[in-house]
């Protein structure tokens, strides 16, 4: 049993619960717009921070090290233009992780650690899904977060009724 105690006034908790409920409804109602929009916001923030890094390291680090900031700016612009590219790259990363782990599990015939085997299989499946269905994966992740937020708001509202 999880203990969930919050000490605050019931009016504040009801207001927070209602606002979380509305946020959850927005996440469930517009998952594609919110998911792709947030990926684009992250791309813009990456470009801005790397641009500041180029500007503020003027004369302090060498050109080769500053090129990493330039790569960050270019990746941020690329993510801004093609947000599904993030899901393809994430899918490739998960796929390579799963293949790497499965290769060592099969090569050494070590099937005793079932958790590692399950994680490797799930990484393979998630990597394939993210590579080929990137937008759908973003939509599902945003919907799952929306359901979690609505569930938390329901628990919070229930706690206000207990008081």
C-alpha cells in the first residue's frame, strides 16, 4: 500500500487537482500537436544553448572543441525541421542496445538473468516501433502521460474529500 499524504488546505488541493485534470485532458485530446511541438521546443532550446556556448567561449577554447557547439546548433535546427528524426535516432539507439545485449546473452548461453533478457527483447521491439512508427510512438507516450496526470489528479481530489 502506498501512503500518500499531503498537508495543505482543501481549496488549494482542489484547484491543483482541477488544473492537473485539465492538463491531462489537453494531453489526451491533442497528443500529436503537443508531442511534436515539445520536440521542436527542445530543438530550439538546444540551438539557443549551443549558440550561447559558441558566443561565450570565444577565445577560451580551441576551434575543435567549439565545433561541438556548432554541431549542437545544426542538430537543433534539424530537429526543428524534422521532429520525427528524434524518434528514428532513438529507435536506432534502442535497437543497437538490444542487439548488443542479445548478442552477448546468446554467445555466452547465459539465460539465467531473465530480467536482462526481457529488457533486451523489449528494447528490440521498442527500437523497431520507434524507427518505423515515430509519430505514433510520440502520440502514445503523450497519451500515457495524460492518463497518468489525470489519475494523479483524481487521487489528489479524493484526498481533498477525505479532509
